[in-house]
């Protein structure tokens, strides 16, 4: 049964990566075609704001792609779980926001790049909330270190009587 879970994760990862690459090909081809055929858009923001998306895709590809032994065709590694929350989820969000920004640039013009501001704003909000949680944990640890009540002075009989 353990092998079935690995195979299921490998299949899910391969499908997710295939969809990711097809979506990227479609969106970026749409931008290039519209730039060549219809109206010129700024290429510098396109290149600069697409780089993080390509880096995220590269990382997702390297960590999530299942590894297969070429001679026996046996599954060596299913790859990391691409449906995991946290950093993996954030990398997918960067790719999807980049897609949305590219499509909005094609449809609305260069002002569509402002949509990409969602990524650093979201990162700043998450970082601030993590900082607040860390402060809360630190203050909780300080309260644990401080005694709640002063110990009663005296010998055992006097403490029991109190």
C-alpha cells in the first residue's frame, strides 16, 4: 500500500507540472503574439516580472518531478508534494499572479503590470503576521519564566498552614 501512495503522488505531481508548463506556454505565447501582431507592450517589465515566475517554475520542476530509473522504469522518487501548503503554495501563487498580469497587459495595456504588486504586498502582510506571532510567542515565554506568585517564606509547617 505504501507504493500506491508514492505512485499517486508521482502522478499528481506530473499532472500538476504538465498543467503548469502548458499554462505558461499559452500565456507567454499570447503575450508575444499580441505584441508582434497588434500593439506593442513594454518588454522590460515583461522580462523583469516574468523572471520570478520562471524561477518558481524551475524550483517546482526540480523538487516535484518524479524520478524514474531509466533501465527498469521503476519509480525512484515521487518528488516533493506539490499540493503542500506553505512555500510551495506561494510559488504557485507567484506563477498564477504573473499569468493574470500578463493577460491583463495583453487586454488592458501596460497598466496591467500593477496587478503584479499583489505578490510583494502579500509577502509583506504574511511576514508582518509571522513577526507578530513570533513576538507573541516570545512574550509568552517571558511570562513563563517569571514566577506567578512569590513563594511563601518560612518552614514547611508554616507553608502548609498558609
